[in-house]
């Protein structure tokens, strides 16, 4: 499966990171680059349930390809969500269903960051994306 350009860039960036601290810093930087959602988008209907932190997600279909935007009140989660968006933005609904979340974060070398509650939260975000794409 072809990776979106942002996903390729993320892999290169994280593979070149010299150790865990640098990866953690990169994670925060990716989160800071997420464009903020408007107040109108940060409503309960766009909230992803199943996350301990608050996460809002919106999506739109452009020419058969999904574009998602998301935000979180937690810095670390924002970074993880930004990396998830890098992996999924531009995919078709069918490609979206094939995204393997643990494998993606493993490739980035971020598995250590994924506590069970964070894994559940990110899985909930991906499930919500698939619901929107149906």
C-alpha cells in the first residue's frame, strides 16, 4: 500500500532520531503543527469517545480521498494524533480500513509511548475515522 507523503516524511524523521528523547521531542513538535480546530468544530458531536484525553475529529471527502483534522487538550496525544493523521490523510475509505495502528507506531519507534489507554484512545480515533468514511 502506498504511504501518503506526510507518512513517508514522518518515518524518515523518526528513523533519523537519535534515541528516545529526540523522538519524544519530535512527537511534541508534530502535535504543535496540528492546525487548531475552530470552536464550532470542538463540539460534543465531533468528540471521540473512548479517549481519556479530549480529542475532537472532523473529516471531509475530497475526490474519493479522506482529509481529517483533529485536536486534543493533551500535548502528547496531539502528537500521536498528528502522526495518525499523517498516515491516513489522503486515503480512500478502503485504504483507511487497512491501516494497522500498532504497526504504524512500531515503524515510527513509538511503541513505548503507547500505554494501553493511549492505544485504546488512538484505536477509537481510527474507528471514528472509519465510521465517518462509511
